[in-house]
């Protein structure tokens, strides 16, 4: 079992630190220098696809994402290990941003990465009960409702400031990675079952060769 490094927690701490810098260095254009916009493509400022993940537009935006990251991040990191968790977080966030840059003039936030975490958990623990929409419901049901909400947002039903397309991109990546991890786990289980020596064979061998 891989040692848990609590990456979900350190990512949250890092986001808080970045948010402090956003507010302290406002006059220096800190947020504008690292948020995702067309400069990522036009000026080949590719770091924006990563740095924008850790920026937030308001305290409420930060708190909402921190809550989701600490809750779902803890669950996923325990399920698949720290390195795989970090891969899910970063790959979901970056791919969500690669999609979002084609639809929004500017965007920032960890939502795409967090939706990737959620997507992976939906595949790995679909029946896990979570508190969402004022109810205790299975994880896969909550995921369906979140996706419906974002699809409605894409068509103008909801807050125009929310990156619904980035959310959908992130959860799609998470679902794919969840399927991959589940397949790998299944294959490892099959291999272990194939090489397992039946107990009666072991006992017979011990009686013949291990007796005094």
C-alpha cells in the first residue's frame, strides 16, 4: 500500500497561499499574469494552463473549492494513492483548461481539477453515500445531477460567471481515469488469483517435504 502523502491537503494550503498573494499583489497584476486567457495560445504562455488552477476569483470561490478538495481529495487519495491522485488532479485541471480557453475570455480556479477527482470517485465508488442537494444520495446520482446542472449552465440556465464547460471537461477526464484505474485493479486481481496456489496443494507439499 502506497504511503499517503496528503497531497490533497498541501494543494489546499498552496491555494490559500496563492489567494493571499492575489490580494497582496493586486496592483502588480499578479492574477492577470497567471490566469487563463488567450495569451496562453497567442503568446505561447503555456504555464497559464497550470497556474490558473490555483487562482480564485473571490473568497467564496476559494472556500467552495477548498471544501470539495478536502472532502473528495481525501477520499480519492486514500483509494488510489498519492501519486495517482496528483495525476488525476493535474491532468483533469489542465485538460479542462485546454477546453475552456476556447470558450471563455478569461478563467481561473480549481473546479475542473476537482470535478476530475469527483469523476474518478464516481467510477471507483459509485454507491458511496454523499451529502448533496440537501440529501444523502449515492455518488453516481450526485454526479449525474452535477453534470445536468453544468449542461444547463452551458445553455444559459445559471450563473454566467461559472465555467460549466471546464467542469464538464474535468469530470469527463476523471471518469476516463477512474475506468482506467478500475481496469488495472481488476487485472491485478485476476493475476493474483491465477498465481495463487490452492491450500490443499500447499498442505500436501508440507506433509511430504517439511516433515522431520
